[in-house]
C-alpha cells in the first residue's frame, strides 16, 4: 500500500509539473502567438502590409504547414508555397475571419469558367448549334474546338495555377487571388532575383515578402486582356499590327509586348488619359463574380456609362452598404460624411469610389492615386432627341477598334505544342495566320435585352476565318462572325454623323466607298409624301446608291473580305457570337442611308439637320423641289 501511495505521489507530481509546463508554454507561445516556429528560421522576413503581417495572422494562415515546431520537415508538412491559387484558396484566403465566400464566387466567375470563350469556339467549329450555354474550362474535352482552346486559349482563366514566384506581368496567366492582388516592391523583386540567380539558396533566401493588397493596377489586367478584344492595349492607346519589330524598334510610336507582338500608338481612352485604372470602373462583383454563373462576359458586367454620366442620381448611404462594400470603404478610408455613393442601374451595386454632394454634383476618386474627377452629365443631344434614343454611349463615343479582315486556323499534327489546361508539352498544335489588320470606327449593329428593348451597339469582326479540321483535314469550315464589343477607346467628343450614315464600314458592308448618283438636272416633281414619307423616299433612293468595297470578295459567300453583311442585305443571329445580337435589317439600313443622303448637301450642324434629330418625318414633309433626295425619285 505504501509503495502504491509512493508511486501515486510521484505520478501526481509529474502530472502537475507537465500540466503546469504545458499551461505555461500554451499561454506564452500559442495563445499569445509570441511563438511562431516559422519566424524562428525566417525572423528577418519583412515587407508585409499590416493586414497580412505575421503578428496579425501568422504565417500558417496563408501558407498552412505547422507553426508550432522548429523541425523543418514537420513545419513544412502540407505547406502551400504559393497560396492564393483557386485550387486551395478556400483553405487559405477564404477561411472564416479572412475572406469567406470569395473563392466560391471566383469559381463561378466568367473569368474562371471561360464559358463564353468555349461556347463561341465550339459554335465556330460547328460543335454547337448556337453560341450559348454554361461551360467550364476544367471540363474541356479533346474535340476539335476544345483541343484548339487547350492549345491556344485555356491559360487565361483564374483557376490556372501559379507555380513560380514572381510578380504579375504581361506573360502571367491565372493565379487565383494573386492575379489581381499580388504586388512586389522593388526590394522584394530584387531579393527574389538575387535568390533565383544564387548558388547558395539558403544564404540568399529572400528577406522581403511580396504583398497581397488592394493595389490592383492596370498591369495586373494587361496580360490576359491584351488578347482577343485587346481591351487593355486599346485603353492605353495601342493597336496590334503585323509589323516586324526589327523594322520598327527605333520608332517611338511602336512597342513590343513580352510575347513578341508589335503594337502601334493610337489615341488612348479619355478615362485612361484622366488617370483612371481598370478598377476605377469595374467592381469586385464583376471581376471576382457575384456567385452566379453567366454564359458570356457582357452578362456578368454590372456597370455602364450612364451609372456615372446621367442627369439623375441613384445613391446609397454608408449605413446602407453591404458588409463587403463597407469593408472596402473603411480600408480605403473613402467615407465622406453627409455624402452618398452612386449605385449601378442594373444591380444597385455601390460605386464606392464615387460620391454625390448635396448640390447633386458627382465625383469619382481614383482608387490608386486618390485623384478627384468630376462626373459630367451627358450632352442634350444624347438625351433630348428622338433620333438617337436607341444608341448606347459607345456607339457614338468609341474612336476606333482593330479590324481583323480574316485569318486561317489549321492543325499541324507534327508541330510541337503545349496543352495549357494540363500544362504539358504535346505533339500536334493549332496555328493561326492573321491577315489585314486595320484601325477604324467600330461596326454598328443591334443588341436585344431580355426586356425586348433593342439598342444600337458596337461590333468588331470576331471570326472571319477558315478552319482546317483536326480529324478530317480535307474538310474546311468557313465562318463570318461579328462580335459585340466595348473596345475602351472612348473619346470626349463624338463621332460625326457622316461617319455612321455615309460610312459603309459602320453599316456592316466593310471598308469601301458609298457613291450617290445625282439627277441629271431634269425638273423635279413635287411628291406627295404622306403618310409615310420616309418609306417612300427610301424606296426611291436605293437605286441611286452604289457601294465599292476596298477588299476583294470571298469565294465562300461573295462578301467583301471584311464585311458582316452584303449591301442592303442582312443575315440572321448566326452571323454573330451572341444569340441576342444581329446586324441591321434592310429597312434599318435604308433609314440610315436616307439621312446619309441628306448629309451630302446639309452640314450636320445646320438647322435642318439639327431639327431632323427631333422630328425627321416632319422635316421630310417640307422638302423643297430643289432637294437632292426628291430628285432621286424621278
């Protein structure tokens, strides 16, 4: 019994000692987080922004691993070297207490699914009847269309894993949260380069950590968005050419991108000139998604020009903001007492870098530089006349787009290629041969909303191409598809009336010349025009107009190389990359050309043309016998 008591006493004492020691260690190191095994080895690491400092969140909040040991193998077990990729963002960035729900939204974002790219590509390859449906880049097959995407396009999605250290640049693709939020200071960048080029990696391990913050610059967007619609290059005032860099490298009006493409200087977007960056317009709900799945990029967009440039103001107070918006406002310290934020018309999403004063003056403050810009309302000509009610803002204010008048895509089974989805080398690759780039005004056409409303929108040649198919090399596909675009080449003024009404390119006929045949001078008769003077005049006018195309006609459809439709002809919805867009009907073309005929004699600033903006039908009923249009009806 005495022995038992003796052993029990010893065991109890040992238990008390162990328990007290554990309590001391726990309170000293773990609960207070003064102990961090990561910093025992990386104690010189600095450069963190406050929100992600080890003192606030520890190293393991982002990199996982085990911070409670200084044993290297145990500490690095299950560690994530580059956190923020969507493949593991739910375990790092998206945990409760950090940014919950954001990774899930990103997973459904069009920037991750690439749904529109997939449907349009399959439609072009005759693998879909219409360019619609919900698709995900992770589910690409090895069909002709999907293989083409895997080979040339599939890197530009947020789920593409970032596997190497380094800042986001022109060649960066994917990276999840890193794609927008990763920033290297000069010291961090130099430290990384020294480490990568060093033979002694341990001694030269980087001491300055990159930051993950709200400083989302245009450079973050540039890489992916310099492709396809060339939005990022357009915005800065550069259009793509087929020039050889060696021939133009000494000309300051040219630049070479990191991928070897050569661009020429053009007029930059007025918002870029004012100092605005992409995130000054585009919301987190657009960039990171709102959790919903969308078929095409334009469906996910929340903002439109009239959200900032309108007479009326839809506003919201700070107290009414959602939690995410409040957090952003607090982080940017952009709340202004007694002033409200603008909200978007489409979804009531707050524009947290705007505010409206008590006198209804509207301002935008740039997110990176805090530059204050006044938001002007549209001019009366934009809102107070009947003639342009169907036009959206960019149809008048887009200065230029890049037209690609044709390309050829073919599969070479012997060429070394790369699978951008599986990230591996392959044998067999698709090759694209572009031709005839030129810069001009966008083409105009019609977009139809779910409400049934139709507006005039801007378009570019999306795919005027021939495809040599993979599995049947002797069969060729020819497509002539135009795509709606917001090309981000907005100017302060507006395009001239003639640039629409007397421009065959704007109507969809392609680059060329419209010629008007004047009467030979015989006496004009006065015509009874009521009740439909426009229709009567249009029918009499058409035989007097001729179109001379700049480019030769394609043998496949007898249309000029860069055309969308034939002269005074039209095509159906299958001529576009969206089921809700179309070219002008023949009747719409006639109405546009009728105004073009007037502009042959009357200056667009003249009284008669200004009056026609208000009531064109009334103006037509007062035609003089000397009127050029009236003579066309003889």
